C-alpha cells in the first residue's frame, strides 16, 4: 500500500484503501485524495506505523471465525464507496471504520500530516493550499426537512 500511495501522490490520483485489523473484528475504508486528505503514510494502520512483523503478533483475542465476515463487510463498504464515486451518487465517505464487537461505524475526515514522510504528499499539500487561495471553499448549509407521515 505504501508503493501505491507513493505512485498515486506522484501522479495526483485519488485512490481507495482498506484493511482489516489483526484481531479480525475491525477494519476501515479510506478515500485518499492527494494533498486534500491524509495519505497512507500520513495515517497508516498501527501495524504499519510500528513496523511490527505480523507473524510475531500474539493471537490472543483474535476471533478467526469472524475474519471472513469482517472482510466481507469492509469489502462491501469499499465497493459501495467506489460506486458512489464512479457513478456520482451520494457522498463519498473519506473514512469509515468498523468495529464488530459493538457494531460501531465511525466516520471522519483525515487531514494530511504537514510532516508526512512522503515527499509527494507534501508537494500535493502545498499545491492544494495554493489552489485554496484562489478558490475558497464555501460551505453550503442545508436545512433539515421534517418528514411527516400520514399514518
């Protein structure tokens, strides 16, 4: 994923990244936009950030039976997000996590790290900041509509 990240930063190509945690009961999907959102090197999974060899990990608390289900859920979220982007419907999620232990699906925007180790990411961050100077983003606030049912 680090090599894909470098290539996408170099070519200024957005990409989708996903993973399932070593405990087999959590995972995430991320839509990475060079310079706009955190790249894979800016916010790597803990196992990548620490450089620990996965083979040496103790497997206490791992629920191997849940691995296929967790992978299926993450894959489904990833495909749905990719389709939303490709077919231009709905909002593409920047980050969606999944925790099977309590059915928790956190979402968030991950900002790029100004001290990222990927030079391509730093370059894209500077380009995006320059672009923002000439194209300020105006946030549109939508009013919530109350749905009434006849019954």
